């Protein structure tokens, strides 16, 4: 499926950061007036070094912390005002999916699907989704404690798919994946995008960001210093841009800079 | 949602490695404790049967109601299987005679000191020490363990209300620890019945109360485990905190309570009181002897100048008055000593009572202590067991003595085993030894009835401890809820 150019301003965004700011009690400014929108069928990648504010942004969308200014909206619902309603619209994959080690893949999938409000799945449904993410049949009834990190990550993605939410948040989901698994993961993410999911992903992997994203935002010290669409990036070197912004040599122009 | 969360909790615990090992250890301990408890009860019952049999035989062999004495044995109660309390420390019987003090002698531990070395581990102990520790082992990582696994973040990324989550944690842990306990407890009940321990209706009510109390106690530790795991970031930290709390609650606070009470409300020891009485007694005897000597000197002075015959006549005339006077002074002196002894003992008992009340109050700061007090009260084996028995034996002594006195008068057997010495007016003595003396009808002697506590009395005595446990548990549950509402899941 050929993907539409981004951003499409006519479509109501599913994920939206509106002047999103977070200052910790110790005075440390973790996020400074971050703005972005992710519409259905779009992948927005937050690129940045450790401590740039990527995970804080995701935590604000999940209402694990409350913003000190601005708001995070999921399908128009401010997450800090009605967190439960907002969470119904989002699935989440963490950097290091652990799950319950004494449960099988299907048991884990069943539990998280049910607390995600999906009570109608059969074992075949679980198997189908597990196969889709690349988990072979023999692993479906194996306990998670026997899984490799890559297998657990696939299981985590399967859980996110099973929730069937319009938005998916992925926090460094590709860290630790081998190249083959990484490639499969990119294909999977594209297929989810093609199904109309709004995807927000954080990573520090420039190559994957470029391959996956419809739009990339570079974060540095809590500030979204640059945003580029896939089309814009076709004529630019993302690696150079990233290094420039990280070292403070970033320049305005060629898209929407620090907002 | 709540049901899904509880189901997950149950599955998570039941499939985990902790459950099966904990369940097996609990089962073995409960069954072993019950078996040993029943054996201990049966041994106490045999000893009781032998003692009462011997006493009855001795009474039935008596041929006179004069100078009757007996021995009262304490009947063992089946509730000692559940909470032994002071049963084995308290004497098994007390002598019963006119001049002798009521005292329960020959405890199991004084007769068999080796039993004191390897004290019997009753069900109360298993709950108080072992199962409370298991409750902590079950729950120390209930919340922070999920945070460490990353499952807490994943769970709460869904529309799961935190209140439901923490309540499901509590309910799941409770069900997976408490419900499996019913299996060994049920088997132990069957074991008690099969081994022939007589249980009356009141015992079943007490057993039910004991079980309810024990479950409440474990509930407290489960709630505490969840509260601490929801206050700390790491499971190693929460385990350390809970272990310190457990050691303080189970081992330190009850003993510190006793020590503090002894400092705040000191009471002299029996030896000190005996020494005081002894000193006073010596002083009074010395005064008495000095008075006698003074009286003797006065009498001697009065005979000065008299001839021997006049002096003898003077002494003969006054001898009885002097003897009467001397006897009066001696009795006054002895009454004085007795009163002094009673005053000191009353004072000592008052001080000890105050100290005991204070110690109990302080130790109740520990839920383990509150549980122990309530368990012993329900089983009737708390420290008041001694007073209860001594008071009942004292009452029985009056009843026994009144009865024997009445029978003595009724049967005319006011001599010792029918043996009598009669002194006639001419000064000759006649000794009479009756032949074919018939034994007295000992079966008519009123029997000692062990002081039974009715359930309302038991309930009243254990109310404060049960109420405290309820308050502690409710407070900890509220705290667990409040802390988890603000818990940083990242």
C-alpha cells in the first residue's frame, strides 16, 4: 500500500502533544513545550539520545506522570483529565517486554487482551496474532521465562495488536533486536500503519527511524528541536541533521524546527 | 475487570515456585503440630485420669471424716492443641487440706524439663511465627515486583483503575494463601476427631473463633506486605523492611513490652517480699520474747521478800492468768505477722497486676502479641488460667471442708479413724480402738468441676485484641490503597 504524504492536516489526529511540558520536583525540565500530531495511518518517530525526553513523552501519554504544562491527547481526550478513557484508545510496547514468566505466550496474550477490553478472542485468534508477529507455533504454549528478548518483544507487540486500539506507543521497541527481527518488526509496523493505526515510537536508532517513520522528530534535552516528514528527509541526511542538532549546530529551515 | 485481575493473581501465584513449597511446608507443619498436640493432650489426660483415680481410691479407703484432705487435678482441655499457652507451665494439681495454701504444683515442664527444652509448637505458634512469615514471602514483591518485571506499566497502560488493581492484588494473595490452608486444617480437624479427642459444642465454637482470628492475623501480614511493596521501588528493599517489621512484631515488641512494664511499674520479687516478711516476723518474735522476759522479771520482782511457799502459792494463784496473757500476746503477734504478710502479698499482687496490665498493653502494639493474647484467651490458656483454677479450687476447698465437717457430725466420726482417748474425772485415761471400721462413702463427696469459661466471657476477654487486629488490618489496607494511588509505576 502506498502511503499518503504526511502530515495530512485535514485528518483529526489520534495522538497529539500540545505544549507538552514536564518539570520534575527537583526543578529539572524534562520536556519543554513539545508539539506534534500523529494521525491515523501515520508513524511518528521521536529520535534522541538517552535522557532527551522521549520516554517522558510516552509516559505523559500513558498518564504515568502528569504534565506541568500543556497536555497529551489521545483521540481528543486529555490523558491527565480522563486517563482511563484515553488508555482505552492506546496500546503500549515497552523497551524491555518482560511479561509473566510462568505464563505461556497465549496466557500472557489472553490476560492483557482481556484487561484491554477484548474478551472475545479464541485460542486460534491468539495463535494467528502470535504467528503474525513471527512467533512460531511451538512457542505459543511455552512459558515466557524460556523466551529470548526478541521473542518477548514479539509477544509484547502481539499484545498491542490484540488490544486493537487506534493508537500504539512504542518505547525503544527495537533495542536488542537482531537484524532479521528488526527487519520483521519494521514490516509489521508498516502493516499496522496501513491498517490505520497512529503510531508513536521512540528510538535512538537513526537507521530504523528513517526506515520506519512517516515523520521524525529529533529531541534534545526535553525540546523537540526538529521535525521532518519522510518526503523532506528524502533530500536530507538524517544522520547529519541529528548530529548537528545534538551538537547545537542545527539550523532552521527545511521544515518545522523547534516549536 | 476486577475478576480478570484476581484470576491473573491467582494464576500467577499458583504457577509460581513459591506456592507449592509454601503449601507443602504449611501442610507438614500443621499436621505435625496437630498430631503432637493430640499426643500431648492424651498424655495430659492419662496423667489426669491416673491422678484422679488415685485420689478417689485414697478417699474411698478412709474410714473417718476427720482431717480429710484430697488432691485436685486440673483436667486438660482439648483447646490446648490449638494454643498451649501456660498449660504445661502451670501445675497439674493442688493439695486440698484445711491449713495448706492452694498452689498448683508439678507442671509438665517441672516434672519433665526436657519438654521445656523442646517446647510443643502449637497451631497458634505456627500461625504467629511461620505463616506470618510466609504471608510476607508471598507479598513482599506484589507490586514492586511487577514494576521490576515491567508488567505493572503494561497493565496500567490499559484502563485498569488503580484501586481495583491493588484490591485484586490483596484479594488474589489472600485467596492463594488462605484457601489452600483449609486443606491441612480440615485434615487436622479430622485427625483430632479420629484420634478420639472429645470435642463439645463450645469447643467447635472456640475452634471456629481461633481459625477466624488466625485468618485475620494472616490478613494483616498480607495487607502489610502489599502496602510495603507499594511503597518501595525494589523488591529487595521491601523484603528487608518487611523482615525487620516481622522480627520486631513477632520477637522484639512483646518482650520489650514486658521489660518496659517492669521498669515503669516495678514490682518486688517473691524472694524480696519473703525477706521482708521474715524480717518483720523476727522483729515481732523478738518483741514478744522481750515482753515475756519483762513479764517474767516483773513476776520475779513481785515474789521478792516472800518465802518459797508464799512465792509458790503466788505463782499457783496467777499461773493461768499469766498463761492466758502469754497466749493472747502470742496470738496477737502471730495475727500481726499474718496481717503483715497478707498486706504485703496483696500489695505485691496489686503491683504485679498493674505491671501485667501495662505489659499486655505495651505488647499489644505488636499485632503478633495481640494475636497471641486473643488465641490464648479463646483457648482458655492465657495467664489468667492460674487465677481461674486457684479461685475454683479455693471455692471447692470450702465446699469440700463444709461437706466433710457436716458428714463428720452426721456420722459421729469425729475421731481420727475411730481412734480415741477418753480422760475420766479421776484422771485415768481410756484408749479405744474400734474394730471393723467401715470406709466412708467417698462417692458422695462433691466433685471438683473445672472452671469452664462460657463463650461470652472468652469473647469479652479477647475483644480488645481482636478489635486491635481489625484496626491494624484496616489501617494497613487503607495505607496500601493510598500509597498505590500515588505509586510511580515507571
